[in-house]
C-alpha cells in the first residue's frame, strides 16, 4: 500500500513572494518529513487585504518554485474553492479532492495573534497538523492558543512583503529580498510601481 503524500501548505498573500518564503519552504521540507510544499496564494483575503491580481501572484510563486526539482509547487486552489478565503474551506476542498494526501498547515509566528479570529480553528486542527515557524521579530507561541501548537526552528529571516512594497515605493530595488525572476516578472508587468 502506498503511503499518503505528505504536503505542507504555505499560504499567504505572496504580494510579492520573497526569499523568506523560499527559506521557509526549504526548511520545512528539510526537517518535517514532507514530500511536497505547496505555495498557496490567497484569492480573496478573508480580512480584506488588498493585493496585486491573483494571477500575477500565482505566476510569481511559480517562478519561485522553478528551481526545486518539483517538490515545491504553486497552487491555484484558492481560486477554485469559491468561498470567502477561509483556511477551513480550503482544507475541506483539498481533502475532498486529494483524500490520499495528509496536510501540514505552515504558519508564521507573526500571524498567531490572528488565529483566534480564524473560522473553525478546531476543525482546521483536525484536518491538518498546524506547524508554526518562528519568524524573526515576532514571539513564538504563547498561551493564547490551546492546546499548544508545534513550533519549530530558529527564527527565520526578518523579511516581509510589506517591507518590500515600501522599498519599491521609495524607488529602491529589493534584490536582496526578492529572487531575480520574481523581480523581472514584476518589472515586466509593471507591478508595485516598477
């Protein structure tokens, strides 16, 4: 009997994707026994966050995955779920589509404060292992989430899409934070004021 495919889901706005996402994906694959890491850009952000068009963000994620021998993939599933961008709905959709997969939901410690506001957190935790990566500049898990979540790793790179957009708005090219293929795509399509 074939073992289930172990998939780590790294979701977010990816507005734009950056080296922090790349490092997180590599770290999770190297240490957590997963077969694949799926980058899953939000289609409709549940908290109303404004982003570049979904197709652009998906394409930039595809460029980020290009040199990973197929273990890192981008997923357009959030555009197919047809709801309001809630993680619980996406996981239910994925379980129905790929019942043979087992999922690990990867989140950064920067969004732990939002977790109590997520829809059906208990159901999310039944459908997937929730793995927290310690993001530099943010605390690890505190007592706000019970029972405790799995927290792994040293603090990862202190880089954010917000910081990158701010640098771009000042006319700075953040080539130290964004892979060159992603920056080239953003420039070609005049994203982020390029």
